[in-house]
């Protein structure tokens, strides 16, 4: 048996097992929601391991912000895909997703018997840690991607628009507008060199994945009408939720509530209890689907239901990432596309600024002690260079001791 790789110093290219171990560490320690996850990924893959340049990483984030689905999970899929092919994408998803999915299924199985709940102070400490993680990510990306007045202006306008109009469609519109502004005012004299992503998918295969995404979106409701069954109903509902949501995990909650509560699959109190627990586990909020599948009143439920709903809600993300990435890489080599991306990247920073304010800051900073803890966490990350997982655990412990 080979030794476990040195996760911080090996190249790991082509090694799906190493990719899995790195994302498993992130899946166990990445608290704070999708924006914070992007900060953890940046620290792990841009700052520490230097797998990607700041520009390449931001381009990946921009692509995944354009796609429906959980942006942070899709960024992880792209990272795994470019390092170790399809197996790497699957390894990244498994490592990042399964810790929280397993915890939530276990909670669904034992919630009624044990009455488990997340201590308020512990949850509050995790939210304060997210403030520091997101603030560090915003600062680092702004220095690289908004180096001049025009791009700072795009960043500020994007943040303002999203704060004033907090809608997922507004985010998409802002990024489109920023791309048009970049193509008009940021056009370089020639295409700027960049490190090409190692995309092991051709454009013909990419078109096939995009076609499969559309066919499933149309065919699953028809199949459920023709062959009614509970498993097919679950796959249809959770696939549609994963395929049609823009803006990250929190935005999918209304779709899931409409799918599982009125139908009687899950009662309202259980839904809210699972949502509260999902805030306290690391990893993507889309793993809330695993809790709902585990808590189903009708079969499949438990482990089978949890895993079925988890795969169904993430399936569109795989198809969209595999389908869009080959075309995205070709666009990145075009001078006009690079100019548009300069505007989009500035807007991405603006979206992070808006997210830093709401919901990250507004849900965490309620008292001077909260601000002091967030400031110490930021200094620990940026100046003392402590590992993010250690800072997160310290904030959680502080929040628990202080009682929120």
C-alpha cells in the first residue's frame, strides 16, 4: 500500500485519491456557506498549493456563478476535473459533500428519538468565522482583479446593485452587464497569456452533456406522469431544484419546501429543524437534500432516500460543468472574451462584497464581542497564517463559551 501523499507539497496531478483527501479535509472544515467555501478553496488551491493563478481561479468562479446550481460545489468539480479527469471531479465532490451529507442523514434518522439540536452559541461562532474567511477572500481577490479605477467602479456598482436588489436574477444581470462593460472598455491590445486549464473533455462531449441536462429536465416530469412512483417523484423534484436555482444553496430552500412539505413527504417542523442543522455542518448547503431524503415519511427514506435525493440534486451540476467547461476554455483564449472576463471578474468581487455584508455580516455581527472575535479571526488568517480549519474551530468554541 502506498503512503498517504503530502497534501500540501505534492503536485497531485492525475491522482484522484490525493484530490479526494484534500477535499475531504475541506469537507470536514469548510463552514460558513458558499461564499466562505470559495475563500477556503482560494486559500487551498491558489495561495497554498498554487494549482491555479488568481486569474484562472477567478475565471472558474465566474463560470460557476453563471451556471445554475451550487457554485462552490461546481468550483470544486472543476478543480477536480482539471487535476484528475472525471475521477478527480467525482473525488472532489465526494470528499467535499459526503461528510455533511452523512451527518445530516444520521440526524434525520435520530432527530425524533433524541431531540438533537445545534447549540446556538456554536452556530453563532461558525457564522463569525465566516465573516473573517470571506473578508480575507474579498481583500485578496480585489487586490488582483480590481487594480484600477474602472474595475474598482465595476466592483462597487455590482455590490451596490446586488445589495439593493437581492435577487439571483439580479446577480446574473449584473455579471452580464459587467461582461459587456469589460468588452467595451477593458479590451486589451492582444490576448493576454494565461495558464490553460487542463480540460479532459472535447466540445462534442461537452455538447452531449448539455443535451443530457436538457433531456432529463424535460423527460423526468413526463416519465413520472407515465410511470408514477415515489422514487421517480423524488428524482424529478430534486433534479429540477438543482437545475433551476441560481444564487447558491439558500435559494434552493423555497423550491425544496414547495416540493416536500405540501406533498406531505416531510412535515414543516422537521424541514425547519433540518435547515437549522444544515447551517451548522461544513460543506455545501445542497446536502440538505440528504436530510430531506432521510426524513421522508414514505419509502425510500433513511440512507437510501438520503443518497437518492443527494445524487438527484447534484446531477445537474455535473452535467452543466462537464458541458460548459470545454467551450469556456476556448472563450478564455479570445482577446475580446478576456476583456469581458476582466469586467466579470470585477463583478465577482462585487458579489463577494455584497455577500460579505448580507448575509455573512448581518447574520453574525450583533455585538462588540462579535466584531472583536471576527477581527481576531481575520488577523489569525491573514497575519498569523493559521490554518482556516483551526480558526473556524476556535471561533466555534468561543461562540459556544460565550453563548452566542
